[in-house]
């Protein structure tokens, strides 16, 4: 019985996340799924037939894993089963999903503007790492078509979806006559296959997208390998672009890194503004956490000490940062105590912090940068001041400061320098990125490869 209760609780959270990220897919494949059990961190979900089971496994395993991440501080595994069709557990209220007869709707239905949204420009914390992406997103909302298309890329969990949804919300509030379509690429893929299966043609898909004024698509890189849909999207893109309609796309990869997407599309993506959103730095992470603390308004909020620990130790993604924040907030709230020490917070987040810290060392970064620029480690750690060695050395110091959480003194000692040299290197790297596009491109490439391990 306890296993079933836990399964229901876990699946309820995951189901709501699936509705938010890919509503069409949820209704088609998961609305009648049943949580069966949850043992040893694996959730068993039943109620699938042969067709829905195969399609869900092949196409939506990634979405399910994302939906089951960081629930009560744990990432759950899952198993989809074709057994247990008789189990009926009410999960999400009917009002939270569309009725089956309402799935096919007119091309554009103006959504009701919510009184509040978690995705607005006002609650997006702006730092040097994401300022350009933020300004371009604001321009897309206030002057649609000025920068077209707008392509925002960056690692997962750093705020790209927040910016996309902020554009949508801003337009709904301030420009109600502008017709906006905002969807994830996974929703686009699911809609494509559903319409093709049920109708035999794609007129409905073309009409629903071509009649909008602003098209917003999240995670466009998921078109990878889907060549027929790429052809359709190419035509839709051209039609909207030729009419001056605003197109905004987000991706984990920049266009030139998309391997199995038609070159015609990637060149279209690059013909407007391509901008990167990076993981916020320490100051921005602190601002994000302080904003979240104000929003939560917990009776016993987390101390500044705990926020500083989170901001300094968690650097992989904002999503992970929020997960750790809520884990500590929930633990403190349930304990009935007024406060929590930094040491206790570290013990609670032990597995998360280990995962954050184990990936990179200063030596890893030194070796990666040296290999990228074809210099030797003795040259990098030596006294050579030639530009071909000095600039990679400064970049390595910059990346160590950004990715390892070590102090300037610690990093300096590992390079045979003092802390002032590391501080100066950080400043110089930012200036070099502005002056030398190739230098900035190398920094971005190394940052992505190091973070991905």
C-alpha cells in the first residue's frame, strides 16, 4: 500500500510537469496511464497498450526522465508496463487537461492571460552571462520582427525557456491583438504525427502555424533526424519570415552544431540574431536565490549562509539550483525548527554537491585548454608571455574560476601565480571576448565540452 501511495504522489508531480512541457503528448499517451508501484527509486506506470507503449518508449523517454527528476530531492527511474489496465487513480483534475472532443481546435485560440506567471521578464535575473539574450528577447516582445529570426542557445537549465515564455506572456498582456503560438519542439513533433495519422495531410498543421504573428519554438534541435518534418518547418519558416512575422527559437546547440538538420534550415536560423545564454555567475545565482526566497515567503526562510553555499557550490544549471533550494526549504519547514546550519545543509545535499564537484578539477581544465590551443602544460604553467601562450593561460584561469568554485588564491597557486593574477585574467578574458570573436568562440566551445564531461 505504501508503495502505491508513493507511486501516486510521484506520478502526480510528473504528470503535471508533462502537461506543462508537452500537453499534446500527455493527453495522447499518458492521460490514462496508472501509477502502480514505486520501489527502490523506480516508478512502474501501467495501462499502456502495444502501440502507445512502443511509441512512448521510443519517443518520450527523455521527457519522462526530465519529469521524474528532483522530486523530493531524488531522480526516479521508470518502467512502462502493458499490465494493470484496470487500475484507476485520479491524478490531474479534468479542468487541467483538454477533453478529448476539444483536441482539434481552430488554428489560433487566444489563451486567457493568467494574473501571474513564473515566466516574466520582471522575475528573470539579468547578469553579464545572459544580458544580450535578455535584451534580444525583450526586443522580440516589444518590436516583433526587428531581429528576425532570434535564435537563443545554451546549456540545459539556464533560462532559455523562461525567456521564451516571457516573450509570450509580455505579448499576451501588452499586445492582445498579436497572435502568438508558443510550443516546444516535442509538442510540434507530436502534433505533426497526430495530424498526419488522423488526417492524412498536413493542412491543419500548416494553417495553425502560418496564421500566427509570432512563432516561439523551444528546443528546436529536436528536429534532428526528422527530415520530412524539417521540410514542412522550412516552408512554414519561410512563409512567416517573408511576411515579417517574428520567429524565436531556442536550442541546446547553436545552428552550426546541429548535425542531422538540413543545411537550408540552419542557414535560415543564422540569418537573424544568434545569441547565447550562459549559466549565471555567482552574483546572479545569489540574486536568483534571494528572489526565490522572497517568492516562497517561508515561515523560516533559508539563511544567507545557506544561499551563499548553494550559489557557490551549484554551477551546472539553474534547474539544479532551484531543486537544491526547495529541498532545503522543505526539510527546514518539516523539521519545525527556525534555522539550519550550513553544515547541515551540505549533509542534506551531499549527493548533489558531490555530483557538482566531481566532474572537473583545475588539472582537467588546464589539460583541455592546452590541448585546444596546442600548447604544452609546462608552457602554460611557465613564464612565457607570448600571446599564443598567455591568452590560453588566462582562459584556463577564467574557466577554473567559473567551473570549479575554487578561490582565486587556490587557482593562482596551481598555476604558479598569486590571486591578483587570476583576478586580472578574469578581467582580460572578458575584454578579449569582446575584441576577438575567435577567442570567444573557443571559450564557449571549451566551456560546453568541459561541462558535458
